[in-house]
């Protein structure tokens, strides 16, 4: 990172669920930066629980100097909660944000900062040495979002984009992609088209460093991160393989799915599998987008799809699930019908190919089920 840019964010190691739903076993970071220049510029605030720690970080970095600007990339409270605390500390500071962000400030705080500068796409802010340029990034992932590009240090402040789960103090052995993927498909996945739009804009820029609002600062081989975001936001499959998601009540549907996994793996095809009643729901969303083939297996329950599977399919549809091959397995002792019900859910999804046969289980796994699974494994192999 450029020597004039200082990190003043915080780690949240107490949080269990981010946004009330995403399991974050390894915590979360709320990133904030300061650009030290003739006019000192703070980039975003942090979650409300870290007001004192953040203000202390800011003061320490400023070392007695006064900031001129606070740039607000995103008004979601995990980043905006302490705007007014900073304005109360530095009464002359000017808050720089979009018109929509300004409206939201009033909505959240019932008051406005003393000084605000409303900016729009392509506006610039001259700090002395560093020159900032603003890039609108609506719906990545709120409507008021903007990126900031410092053309001198070639740093892109990318708001939530390129963020990942996990505190910065946690050295993630899985690297960036695993938790960045779960973050992306969980939080931004619905807005692939909008991500594509902003990626096209930033492709015109020379970038050395990406400073997101969550997760590590990205510096090496930025094309890897940009290309991965391109793949995700185009709804292209990142990996070849089959993801089997099942909802089983007494273990028979599970047994069929484990058999199917074994059969497919024998062909050398990669298989990932999740028990939807047990696994992290958002890990499963991530895998459903990651792989090019999906198997959905559900018992019939009250004449319809088992609730957790129904929720899972709805979560995929909400995120514009598309460009996949999908196979269905149903189980029902007297009226199995989840295969057709699950298939019907995808009727308006783009570029979905249903893989036959649909496997019907009427209680336990018998020879008929095994031969159906063999046929399906042949249809799903690489
Ligand atoms: Fe990290 Fe959309 O807030």
C-alpha cells in the first residue's frame, strides 16, 4: 500500500452472525483508511460497536493533525455508523458522498453533518499530492455506493466489492477466494449485472492496490481478483464439478445422495455434497454457484418441498441462479412429487438444463433406486 495511506480499521472477533445471518467463525473486519496529504482524507467509518477503537486509531494516525474530508463509500451501518461521532470530534470536517448517501445520512442519524460535499460519477477531489476520482457503483451492493480511485497511488477503494469474511488478524489458510466467494454470493450475488457495469469502468484504470471495506488489502496479481469477480458476476461456473444438496428426514434420501456421490466420483468427476439440514446454508449457496452441475434432493413434506430445501432454492432464485445443469431426486412414501415442484421453481431461470433421469425414491434405497442413480451418475459425469 502507498506509504501515504494508513489502515485505521478494526477487527470484530466477537461477532457470530454478520448481517444477522452469515456465520463468521473467524470474525469480520471493518476497514477504514486515511490518506495523509495536504488535505487529509479519511475513507469510511466502521461498525457502531467499535466507535472508540476507530476514533483512537484515527487520532493516532493523524498525530495531532486535522482531517479535511471523510469519504463515505457506502451508507450501510457496518461502515457508516460513526460518521457523526467523527463529525462531532472534528467539527470542520467535510463529509464527501453521493446525493443518495446524503439522504440516507438523514434517515439514519436524523441530522446532517455540518459540512457535506455531494459528488457524482467522475467528480474529482484534489488532496494535494493525491487526486481522487469517484466511480459510481450502484447496487454493489446498495444504491448509493461509489468507489474511489486515487490516480497517484493507483489505489482503488472498492467499498464492499472484493471483500471477504474473516478478521484481518485471522490468517485464512484457505486464502482469499473461499470466504470472498461466500461473501459475494451471499451478499452481492443478486447484483451480477451491476458488478459487471462497475468492473467495465475499473478495467480502464491502472490499479496497484485494492482497498475493500472488509478483508485484506489486495496487492499482488490483481487480475486474479478482477477475473474471479468477472466470472462470479457473469454467473459463469468457476469450477467443473457436481454439487449435491439434500434434505433428508430419516436418512434414506441421504443414503441415495451418498451413493450418487460415490458413483460420480468413480468417474473422476469432482463432487461436493451438503446436508441442507445441517450445513452452513451460505456455504451451500456458494457451492451451488461455484460448480456447473447441481443435484437437488428432497423429501416430500406436507405435499411440497421440505422447508430447508425450499428456502435454499428461493435463495438461489433471489440471486438470479442461471447457466447450470440441474438434476432432481425426490422421496415420498405415498405421493412423491418434489422433483416436479423443484423443477418448476426454475422455470423462469436463464439457461437451466435439466439432467435426466429424475430419481424417484418411495421410502428406502432399493435396486430400482440404484439403477436410477447409476443412470443419473452417467449423465452428470465430466
Ligand atoms: Fe459491508 Fe454493504 O456493507
